[in-house]
């Protein structure tokens, strides 16, 4: 795992900038013989893609995925699966080269690291790269068909009552502001035994995977941060004859290895950094310049985060399934 | 990174069981020419080691580290640094083979994964393995001498007032119970530019590293879980001429790359799972058997977690320093 | 490094089948700020591509490369460089699904490993995948501009006199046969100090890289196989004041680390396996069926091997430059 | 794989200098449930160790291995297996710090890379490190019990008639000189299907593994360098109904994947570089100083190379068995 490559036995390499000609990925290590076509991947991309509601970016990207390798006669062959999405609706004029650094974005840190960057639409640091995670996650699900991965937004701006979200989002949009969101991502059907000590623990890999998603600032497994407030007797998951657990404070992972219970994670997305409301900033030359984002952006990036969390969880679980089968024989 | 090996360019491989003859590690990729002796490492181990207070495990381990390779004439040579600690005070009689699975421990999941395990003292899954992380972290600090990494417990059992902790711990101990803890770990002196998109983001690596520590259930960067409750205008870190930031909601990382501000993480440790208070459980044969831990354990494992968090942060930062120097020339 | 991903800090991921819609790669970890455009890469592809002489395959592939990411304003940005070549002249009718396994090809072993494969043109196992190595190698050269990597065929069918090669190739072609070739690949300008013990030795990485090229069966460094026939006093490279070496039996690498002398490797390419001359074989069903290749193939695949050897050497050297800079500071 | 860590799923990390207190290794990813004790490992170390004949170094090292982790109740547990050998007979006085750089050794290149080194006995670059490869290889064999790996010296100083070797070695020793050797290493019992495209080809991994052994300068698979001299019709391995091959020019690997035939490699060891015969050299200060090795050394390092080749082949094959089982289910 390094740079833009993710995973152990199942490896995802992604590439592409927000306003370049295309974004793409290569998924290496997928087992052979799995039925796969573009339509399967497309359905997951369609759930994530922008332009599908008033609360997500109005950028119009059909996000039509093409599978360019690794599939023959409708089945995976064991060779790398390359997928590609053309960028269609890239309005680069929205991003002048002398723009203010957008607080909360990677504009400035990329400049500081690399000495240069593609400023158009956030370049590589755009949330657009997550489309390829979703595409790869769709394939990963097929490797572990008995596992069901589902994520949903469970709070917006700290409000858990979904009935109030539309009004809150309308208000934030009207204010030129944005809202954070909390996503819960769960997997059911994971058998006991996936994961590995010490640095490839299932929870460690999930935490790294989730934190790699743009805008994520916190990751919890099971009781999460709340575990720090509990007593041992409250946090224990008693076991009964037959193997059943009474509770799942552990979130389905103990000692870095799955327990067979649902795997439960919560992921905190910060509010979208690109807001119309002015924020004091500077430009690349170091001069003061207010950041006032006029491009197209989601008022709550977390709304589109749920499918990405699902994808990362599916990738981690499929990888650990393969790792476990490799070391322990399945 | 896989199994028991951690890191990209700076790689830590650790081994050893709680009650085996020794635990050890090998740190590969350390730059040459760094002054290093056992005493430097020992001071960090001494901060972590058990038997040093009433609130930590009474197991008496001198934890004397020996450096077996990679150092000549008092300096690192660029070859692997092996370190070893003999296990001295291992009372295996405390751990009968037919014991109940201890809820919250890896007893059962190791059995489910591997079909067997070393049951003595938790075997590989014991917090004892963290000693080698601390030893390696002590070396990592020397690679980035300008960086200061410090962690402290900021809450126990949800209580932030440290003046109340002793009483709470005494009470928990008297009850045969345990308490969770919240640790804050910070790094100052990290220049802007360390980290890398997309899956080797500095925050992603930190999250994975922290979540790999036994008993950790949640990791936050900067605002952490609270970011999900904020508005974009509240969460923004304005920038001023000269480059200064007005605030540090980002926790020193933006787009996966360090901003030059302090790196701030919070780590939630669950309460020690080994408690005297009986918990319903089963044994390896599947029969009901109450778990009543009589071995020596910390009433609050988080108290010993702070030095381990520091070590993991030091390892991640030193690794990213080397990665950045490799790709971008320093 | 695994499956279809190559390298340590500079990572090449390639994908694509011979007769799929396209082949491509992603080069991760390239330093920022390097001037790069498609024309630079194209010149190296043009040297390798088929259809350019009577002794190479008549398949007409323009091999026009497109750079899809990682370059902005004519310079690398530090993000992944994706490159893609459309497959144009794929005549899949040449490859019926019930064809005989071609001896010397991966037809049968892919079936045995994966249970299925893309049979068109050798699928993933086609030498066509080497085009992306050449493209990536062209970029790698720019990372180490002071290094000059050059390969040439030094023998065909055991004959070192190049004046006889055309007649030999004509004869082999007339016979429906093919010839092996020996390639020498050298790098000059590599400073002393690149490489690393023990398993990332520069020669170990070069050997692995060269042996991964289709049709390669032997790799030599310096004296190579001949070293086994020498005495220590014959094989020694004496050193003189000022640091000069009298000879270079070592081939520029000692203890896995570059000496500053030219790095010299020799690579043995077996004769093209696809020949018109019938060879006893079987098909996927296990029935006897003579293999008589009628597709378009090179009479001496080694002739096109030289640019691929150069590419692999450039990739390994650029990677080790980055590794060395990372660990030792340049 | 990097620096001093080898392998994909089965990872070997080794450490230790020739004259340090000990050498050791950690083997990560070994499956659980394999019967293992120190005696099994010791028998392989005994075959390799010095001091056992007039033609190998008279250094007296009992090479008693201790298994420090990863084994419980006589079986592997799936956790890292650490092994350690104390260095006993290290005569550091043989290696003054101002010694001439020994031509053919890594003395100078280590200095050039790292700016310093442990000069005692070659430090990390000593062939002594191969003891841990042999120890790990002994474990690897147990992962693939159906596979038999055997290596033997097939030529010394170019002479294939073993009856003449003793006289040649006596003569070389009398001259203060040394001889190269050719080793053939074979594996039988490997089923078809191990290996993986493109950069993890079984032959690519074997070539890298063999070339990482000290003193190796050439690696051949099957026909090896000779393949460059053959015609396609000569090099083809015809197949017969039932799947049998008529010949094994391929050396048991086609397209990077095992064919089910014996895997055949040949490895060229250069003559021992440490010879009593004077060779012009310089010291670390750059002054001319003849290299006259007076320490204890093997007149033909290749004689001890065979067990190391076996170990590396066993490690590569066991790793590929696990990789194949992981991706393809066994």
C-alpha cells in the first residue's frame, strides 16, 4: 500500500484529476470466474454521482464506466480489471490559476508538497476520485457475495432526525454555507476469523480506508469514542452457549479479527470546505485574498460519502477474505 | 504493510507472545549516521512498562532492551535495527488452557481464525507487544529530531478533571471493574508537505496506526467526530498573509498532507477487558463458563496507551518524512 | 510489488489484454516538476512497436499513447501518471477458442491457474503488455536524467556477427521457425550507492525485472554465468588511488549496491514460441491437436526485447534513486 | 518487499551483522497448525554451517537456533515465527578499521551508500546472514510438504567432473585463491498454476531471490542463457494427450506460472572474493593499500550456496502457494 495504491492481496490503483480527460482505476488480484459487467458497476456509480438532486453538486457527469480489461465472456479472468470514466462536464474556467487557496482544501498543501498542482477542480484532491473507489467497491462486493455492506447518513449537522435535514440543507445553501454529516457503515455476513495481527487488523485497515476518504475526520468501530467513557462491565459482550453474543459493543471486531457479528463503523464527514461565504485566505503568491467558492459543490459532502464508505468497506473485507484464505486456507 | 509488518519506507516488524521467551522487533530502513544507544530506547520503555504504579498491572517486567544489530560505534548504519526484550515475570499458571474466553479479548477470534493459539497471557494479542512499538518509536523520533510528539490522557471514564481520576480508578478497582480513557496525541514541528494522496494520506496512516493499538475503538483528527456537527464556515481555518492559520480545526492535515500546524489526534481506549467482575462467557469447547479474570491487569489500559500512541505517531511521521524526501527531494 | 504492480517507491501498475479495447498503465510516485509530454513517451514506443520491419510482427498498431493524468502545464505534478494505448489492429478471428495450446506460451498455464482466460492474442500474457513498460520506462528516464540506459541485441541464435543475422532470420522465417537472442543492457552515469541489502539489492531487483519480461530465461550481471568458471584473482576488480577500478567483472554492482561503474546485464530471450512449424500439443479439452501458429508473430522476439530491457532497467534505477534519496538523503 | 524484508504473503525479515551479538529473522504469514520445532530447523542449518570441512571457512559457529515466538504446543500458531542464532566465534581483531577495501566485497559500496558501516567480518554484507534464510527456508518447506526442493553443486571452476574438485580446491587454497561454482536447484511436486502475471511471475521472483544471495551473478530457468542459441522448434516442449510434456526446456514455468513439471534453475556463484593473493586496492581514506585477506574464508563460497538456493526456492514456492490459494482458492 502506498501513494495511490490500496490493499494487500486485492490492490486498487486509482488515477485521474477532476478536470483531466478521464479518471480510472486498476483492480489487481480479483479472483477469476466472477460474473461481471459494466451494468453492475454502473448501478453503484449512479448512486454516488453528482447532478442527481438539489443537495448534491449540479455538475453533470454521466459517469459512464467502461471496463477495459480483466473480463472475458462476462467473467473475471484473474488479470487486472481496468475501469475508466471520461470527464465530460469540466468547467475549468471556474478555477483561475491565481485563485485564493480554499481553506479546508488541499490547494495549499499540494503546492507546499509538490511545488505545483493541477488547480482545475481540485485536481487529484477532488472528491471526484472517489468515483473509482465506488467502481472498484462494486467489484469487491462480488468477491464476497455472502457479505452485505450498507451505509447511511445518520446525522447532518448534528441532527439525527432526518425529517429536519431538508430544511437545514436549504438554510445552509441559502447562507452559502455547508453542513457536516455522520455516516454509519455496516457489514453483515462476515464470518468470524477475517483480519490479522498486528498492523493488518481488520479495524486498523478499515480506519485507514475510511480516513482516506476526502473530508473524513473521525472513524469509530463499535462503541467508538464512547468506549472511552464506559466501564469494562458495560462494554463487555457476554457470550452464550452456541457461541451467540448478547451485545456488540465491539462492533464485530475483537483483537483485529472479525467476531461474526455485524461490523459497525461510524465515519464523520466535515462540512464541505467549498462555500460561498467568504473566508480569509491567501493565494499562491502569499497575498491576502478572500476565498469565495463559486464553482459547483455539494452543500453536504457527507451525503455522497455513504456509497464511498460502502466501497471502502467492501474493498477491505474482500481483501481480508483473500488474505485469510491465503494464510489459513479459507 | 501486512500482518505484523508496519510502514512504507521505514518498516517495523514485531514478534513475540506475552509469555514466550522474549518479544522483539526489527526496524528496517532507518537512515544511517544517527546516534543511538540502548539507554535512549530504555527511557521510553520505562515510561510504558508495567509494575510502576498502583493503576497499572503489577506484572514485574524490567523490560531491559538489547539492541542486537544495525548500530556500530554508537550510530545507526542503515541496516536493520533489531531489538529484543526477554520476558521475565510470566506466570503462565494464571492461564489454564480450558479457561473461559475473556470477552473483549482476542481469545476466541484467534481460535476461530487460526484453530489454535498460545493462551498464555493473551499470547500475541497481549498488550505486551506494544513494548516493541515504543522501542521502535524511540528510534523513529531520532529520524525527525525537529518534531516533538507528545500524548497525554485527557479523560478517564468520561471525566476530564484529572483531580478525580485517582478516586475513580480506586473505585473501579474495588469493584473489579475498569475504565476507558481518551488520549490526545500531538506532533509539533512537522513542516508542511508530508503525506501523500490517496491511500497514503498522513491522516489515513495515522488512523490505521492508532486503530492497530490494542483496545482502541475510535480515532479523530482535528475536530474529529465533532466535524460532523459543524458548518463549513465554523470549520474553516482562515489563512493570513505570511501563511499563518487562524485556527486548526483540520488538526494539521489537509488533503492528507501536513499543513505545518500541530498535528492533533484523539484516540479512544476502551476499558480493560480483563476484569474480576464475572461476565457470561464460554470456553473453547463451547460450554458456558463465566469469565472472571484473576491475572494481573491494568484497571485502565488507556493509562499505558499514551506512550504507545506517541510511538505510532513518531513511526508514521518518520516514515512520511522519508517518503517525502524520496519522492520530492526533502 | 505484487501481481501486476512493480516497484517500491516508483510503482508501475499495468493492465490490458492483447485484443481488448486498450492497454494501459499507471505510474505512481514520480517526482513532481519533470517536463513530460506524450511525444517523449511516443519516441520510445515507436522503437518498440510492431509493423516496422520484416523481422517483427506485421500487426499494424500505431501505438499512440495518451497521457491521461499526472501532468499539468507540461510537467509532472507528483500524482499518478496514467497512460493508455488503444488496441486497433486486433484480429481475433486468428484465435479460435478451441485452438491447440501453443507450446512455450501461457495458454495452458493460465487455464490451469485461473480456470479460464482471454484466448485472443495471448490475452494478458501477450508481449503486447510490454508496450506499457516501455511507456513507463520513458518517464523513468526523466527522473534520472544523468543516467544513460542502452540495450542492444548482441547475438541471435548464438551468432554474434550481426552481418549474418538477416540471412539467419530469413532462413528461420522460411522454415516457419524462430530464433533466440541475447541482449546486453547497460547503464552509465549511475553513481555509487544505489541499491540496498538484502532483498532489495540492485542486482536482485534487476534480475527480477528482466526475468518478468516475456520469453526471458536467463539474466546475468557482469561476468554472469561465467563467474562460476573463474578464480577469485581473475574475477577481482582492483581499485586504484582516486577510486578508479581497473576492471568491471562485477558489472557495476557489489553487495547489491552500485559501484559507480557501468551497470552491465545480459538477458537471454528464448526463440518466439509461436511458430508455423507444427508442434505436438493438446487443446483445452485435453485432446491431441498440433500447434501451428498462423497469427502474426516476430521470428525473433528478442529483437523487440532490447527496448523493454531498457525500460525495466530505467524503472529499477529510478526507483532505487528515490529509495536511496529517501533513506540516505540523496 | 523492501530492504531486508522478502516475500508477498509469506514475509521474511532478517537482521544481524557477522560479528554482532546475534543474527535473527522473523517469518510472518506462516499458516497455523504446522508441526515445528527447533530440531527441524537445525538440521538444515547444520548442512550450511561453517567449520564442517576443509573446503569451508574454519570459523567455528555452532549455529544453534532458538525459536522465540509463533510456535505453541509444537505447532505454528499463525503469528510471526522469530528465530535467533547467537554469534559465538567472532574474531573481530581480524578486521582493522583501516583495512583495504576487499575487492568484490561490499566494503566500499556500503561506505559509499551509508557513509559508515560495521567493518567486522563484512557486517551486514557477510554471507553469515544467509543462515537465517536457511532457517526460514526450513519452515517454508513445511508449508508445502508435497514439494521437494534440492540443490547441488554441478560445476566448480567450470569443471563438471566432481572427481576433480578436491584437487582443484586444494590447489586454489594453496595458491591463496578461490573458485566459482555452478549450483542447480530443482523443485519437484509443484502443481501447475502457481505464479502470477506480470511482475510476480514465479520465474521473476525466483530470479530476484537467487540474485539476492551473496556472490550470485547469474540465474537461469530451464534452458537459461542457452535458450538464446536455440530455434523455436528445438525449444518447444510438446504436449501429449493426458497433459504430459515431452521435454522441459521451459524449466517448469511458462508465462510465469508453474507447468507441473520440475522447476529447474541454475545459479552462478562467483569465486570467493576474500583471497590471500594480494589485489590492488584502497582503504577508506582513498590511499592505495593491497587487499590481502587473512580472515577465515571458504575457498569456494558456492559450496555453501546450495542450501541457501534451496531455502530461497522453498520460500518463493511457499509464498506463491499462499498467494495462489488466496486469489484462486487453492
